[in-house]
C-alpha cells in the first residue's frame, strides 16, 4: 500500500471539522496527525508533520493559518468563508511565493451540488426555459439559498454566452411572489418545510420535453467525500485553486 | 347488457365538447344522440331523446340550456364557467321545482385534481408545514393556477378547523418573491416551463418526514373520465350538486 | 393548562425507546415518569404512577408487560413486533376483562406512511394502473419493504372490491426483473441507494393524467409524532385497537 | 439574413417525417424544398436542390437514398433504424469516397435524453450507487426501454474505467423481480402506467446525498429540435458521424 497522507485539521471540534476528523480517521489512505481547535496552537500541525491541512475555522483566523502552512510547505484545503476578491488576490500573491505548495479555497464541498451546477449550466442553452426550486428546513435564514443563487448565475451566464433568448412567460395576472425571485433572469423558488434538509431542483424545458437535475442532501456527512477527494488531490496541484470543481475536474 | 344512457352534448364542436363527444362515443354504456353547437337548435337534444345533457358552452348560453333541460326532465352535467353564488342560488330554486331531475355544476372534472385536493386537506392538520408548487406551460396567463389557489384555501381551512399553528419559517433575508405567493397563509410557487402541460405538487412536512401529493395532467383527455363518471351518476342524484367530488364521493 | 399525562417507557434505552423518551420529555403536555429497560423491574412504571405505558421491547417480554399494565389500569401503546393472529386473539380476551383500559398494537407509527397507504387505496379504483417504487439505503435486507408490500395489498383489495380490471401491460419482451415484483397483481420496484433513508412512491395512472403519492422518511424521529399522538388518544379508546390509523382516524 | 438551408425530407408522410416537415417549415432559417414518401421518386430532392436530406424511412430503403445523396453532394441526417456494425462500415467506406459530404446516423434525436445519458455517465464514478427507473405508457412492448439499457451500459462503462467498486446491496431476501433487471451491473426498473408518455430517472447515491437526473418526454415533438440542430450542423461536419451527441457536442 502507498504511504498514507498525514492530515491536520484546523477547527477540529467545530460542527464541520469534527466530521472531517471522523472521515479522515476512517479513510485507509489518510492519517489524522493533528486536531487543532481555537484554544490550541496551530503550529501543532507542523510539529506533527501534516502534509495537508484542512481549515474549517473563522474568517478572522484563516489567513494566519494559511501563512503558517505556506511557510512550512503544508498544502491546504480551506472551507472557511470570507474569501472575497481582495482576500483571494492577497492569498494568490502569497501562494506564488511558495512554488510547489497547493491551496484550495472552496465555498462548497458537495460533489453533488457542484455536478448539479455544471450540468445545469451546460444544459441551459439547449432549452427555452430554466427555473430553480430549492427546498430546505424551516430554520434557514436566507431565501433563496446561496447554492440556488449561484446556480442561477451560472445558468444565466451560459445562456448569455450562447445567445439564448429570454424564457417565454405569458403571465399577465399574478399574485405577488407567485413567480419566484428573479436571479439574473432565472426564476428561483424557495420552499421551507419541516422535515427537509437541503434539496434543489433545476428544471429545464423545451418543445415537448423537460430535463430535471435534482440534488438532495440528507445530512452533513455529504460534504465529507469532497473534502477527502480534495485532500488527496491538492498535493499534485501547486498554486491557488478556487472551487473544488476545478481541482477535481467535476 | 343494461340499456345505454342517451347523451346529448351542448358545445359539441368546442375544444372540450368535441373530446366529450369522442369519449361518449367510445363508451359501451353510453349513446351519443345529439351534438349541438352554437348554430344548432338546442331543442334537438330533447327531440333525440337525450336522458343526460353535457354542457361545455358559454356563460351567456348555459342558463337557457338548463331551463330547457329542466322543462323536459333531462339531467345535466355542466362544465361551463360563470357560476357565481347568485347564479347558483337562482339555479337551485329552478331545480327544486323539478323533483327527480339532477344537475351537476362542476369547475373541475379531473378526478386526479379532486383527489389531490381532498388528500391535501386531510393530511394538512397532521403536518407542521404545507407548501404548493404548481408547474404549467409558459402560455398560461394567471399565476398561481386556480387549482393551486383552491388547494391552498382547502388546506388553510382544514388547518384552521384543527387549530394548527402557522408553519415555521425563520426566513429573515429574502429576495422578493423567493418564498412564493401567500394564499391564506399557504406559500404557493408557480413554475412556467416550455414542454410542461399542467402539474401540481403539495408538499407536507413534519418531524423527519415529508408527504408529497403530485398530480400531472399530460393532455386534455384527462377530464373525460370525470365527465363520463358524472353522466353515469347524475340520474341517481336529483337536485343541484356543486362539485364533482360530491357526486362521486371522491 | 390541563394536567400532564404521566408516561412510562419500556425499552427506554433501545434505539426507538430512547427517542420516545426524548420526545415525551420535550412535549409540554406529557411527563416522563419511568424509563424501564431490560435490567429494570417493569413494576417501576406502576409505582411511578404512569397513566400510559409505551412498549418498544421484545416479543418475549411484551406479553408480560401488558399483563402488568392491564392489572393496574395502565393504558398501553405497543410498537413491539411479533403480534400474529393468535397472539392478538389472546390479548383481546385479556383486554376485555379490563373495561376502561385501552391498548394499541401498531406495526407502524409513521403518520405519513399510514396516510400514503390510505390515500393509495382510496385512489386506486379511480385509475387504470398502479405501481409502487420504494427506495431505501443499501443495508436493508428485504426487498420490497414491508410498507411497500402492505400498500400493494391494500391497493389490490380496494381494486378487487371495486371490480377494477387488471392494469394494462403490453410488455412482450422483458429482461428478468425489469417489471418488478408482483404483489397481489401490483408491480413493486425496490431501489437501494447509498445516501437514502426510507422512501416510497405510489404511482397511479389514467387517461392523460397521473397521481403520485410519495412519502420520505429522513430519520428515525419520524415515528415520534405518531407515538405521542397515540399516547394522547389511547385513554379515550378502551379495548384493543390494532393499527394507529384506527386510533387516530387517519 | 443568411441564406436559408434547403431541406428535403424522405419519409415525409410517416409519423416522424411529417413532424419533421412541419418543424422545418416553421423554422425561419430552413426551407422545405422536397417532401418524398414511398410512392415518390427520391431523385426529387436532388431536382429541387436540397442541400440536406432528412431520412426517417425503412432499413430496406435508406441505403439507396444515401447512395443518391452521396452521388449528388447532399448532406444527410438519418434517423432510420437498422444500422448495425456491418452496415455502418459499408456506409463509412462510401462516405470516404465523397469528401466534403456529411452524413449523420443517430438512433436518438432527443437532446434531453442525450444530455441525461452523458450527465449520468460523468456523475457515475463519483457515487457509490446508481440505479435507473424508466416509466412509459402501458402499450410499450419492451422492458426496459432501449434508452434505459443504453444509459446503464454507459454508466457501467464509466464506472469500470474509473475502477468503481460494485454498488452496495445487502438484500438477502427478495421477491422475484423486486430489485429490477441487471444491465451490466446496473439495476433497471421499468414502470408501465396509463397516462405516461416516456420518462426516465437516473438515481445516483453517495454518503448523505443523492443526485437525480430525470428526462420527461411529453409528446413526439420532443425530437424535432434535435433534428433541426443536426440539419444546421451537418454541412460543417464532413464524413460519417454516428450519434447526435458527437455532432452537437452535447
């Protein structure tokens, strides 16, 4: 068997981080060498010889962690939020100083969600109509979801590039809100229902046929396969990569 | 074999009426004795001995047709629109003068749509959340559909009667329209997609589970079984009946 | 506020029982007075003054528990398996000796599954075709599921009673298994997929339309509302009741 | 406006051909110059100056038609069946004699079905489980459908290439047929329901999530956009192309 990859997890006792630890622990080809949380010294992961760091911490902490990783040649897989264009530009400059080190920053580690987005964007120019229905538990604060907005933007961009005309819609009398939210010309509908977790349907329609791409997340474990796949791939991908889909060629 | 029921169709060359004629013609236990359209004399159906008249005509014509039917003891199955409370009251008074004659006025002859509405109303008090997604072809003028509105009203009434609390919804930031139209407290979402015909989903959610009731109409023929079932049943149901569900005990 | 109902749970540390304890604990109108597991003396629930006992234990233990409950006038809600016709007859005779005490024996406490079954049976005679697709996690041992078999039997019985003809099926060349399992004349298809929990769709089809009734269980908590509803209702329903649907008029 | 493409249709009065004629007629950028059926002389399409021929005829007739097209430099879009490996090899040899002429032979002109198949194959290696449910009208003779078989083969090939292990399945007691037909290791379930047209779902499942790709054909017009897209593209694609997906880069 090939040597196992030594992995350190930052944010190891957080909601996501603890599941990453469990998943790394369960994988035959990975070894969990350091579990670091906010009261621990992040240098622990260097001391323990981590080859890859996984960071699900806080926007205030993550840049310091990445500096440490870059300084010691530790590859990094980052799910922490707060990476706007300015921060990404700063990070890119730092990464360029450290040839051979790979850093992935990704807002979404769900392989299914990423496939859904790509398939939706690829199919969109072949159809007259595209709408999105996302369905979540009723304790969610925002509507529509970030994934639904992002999907709508990708669909709209693909249609613009292909020169697709606007979707037909003869609605002349409507109750307020009936036709959903308009995201870049794509109607997005948000359902909130007790019992649900996180679900999304992209509906595409043309003459006499429809294509539906649906993603269902049933529990938090659904992002773990994406994190592990990134851990395995990042060592062969020096430089800064933004978006898991680019790392994994999803 | 039992004697066949003699049926006359008013509006026989209209979009719906012509399909009713075809369906009556194809049924072993029914006999199509009169096809009357706007240029024909409606008395034809009496002359031809119709036992039951089916009326898919116009609000301006239907009351005259019903007067003729009542005068000659012909039962009537009516899908023509325009029956508001005042008109129904007037019709009820007329029908009461003719004991033994049955008249059905129904806005919807789709057995599936009627079952969906009843099931939704019966299930609604057992769940915390109820939402409706209706999906139609993009040449439809109104949003949401009449069926979706009616379903929402029935759901809301059932929940009021059972003392159900409002559905949970923690949405604090939303794009306009994302959470759908509010019909009597029930969120209703209207999708318009090329390729679709007429579809509706009622989603009910409780702790750890959801129940979904979906009705798909693929073509206009879907109302024919309801019309034929009404033709067969109306002779045993004297007086005025409003709603196919009451005639067929759906 | 009305007095709370005192509840004792037998099998309190089991997979189901522990969740029942949590749900009782969380309900404002119920009080968890006794948690009994296999090493405890079941008389504890009498001593602690339980008005209702909930039993999710073992076929070997449950009859002794029920004897105790009946002797002390404690109502019982039983989800333990193993109640065949002989055992139900014996239990019915015992219950009749104790007027005023209510006992519910139910194989299924999911309100959604029970509604799905009833709706399917009611709708079935109105359609030409009925098929069932059940979808579960891939560690399930039996195919199709017990719920799918039971649904098929109820559908078949409703169609027999209504005199429905067999569903049309022109299949002349088929791969083995393609058309599913035949349960009482109803085709049942079993999907096994990683990520799923427990799901079932009943598909009904007629001329130009289909009606679909779908139930999704996302986690074990989905039976808890049914158990609590039974606890609240059993005191007003003396005698033996078999099936939650009869207690709750689902 | 650019010059319109002159199109001749062979099999112009057949079920598919007549709809192709209507679709060509309705397209602004195409001109229907010849409608040829079995009693007509196919040379008509050369006389009328067709740049592209569309052939939905019979296996016995199509090779003669293609000889004529090749001889006169007319591009061809062929949906006629019967092209086995031997026939394709013979055709390829003939086409190579006529540089500049493009011939497309395609078993399926539904863009949606082709997208579904590609997406399913691309997603399959990322999931532990894949199953297919196809749903059709009850007058269909074969089960499962050709599209479902083809999808299963593509999925199986993609998983073999990626080294995916077999899907997990702990089924130990099953009714005959419950787990569907085995096509190359992929379970395929065939539902037959009055009211349906042609539908297929590919279900993919991994840890805590599922991805579903569904294609619904509501009427025969659904293949027309694919035929028109092929007519527009074939002039720029000399040589023999097998499969619309290769012509359109679907």
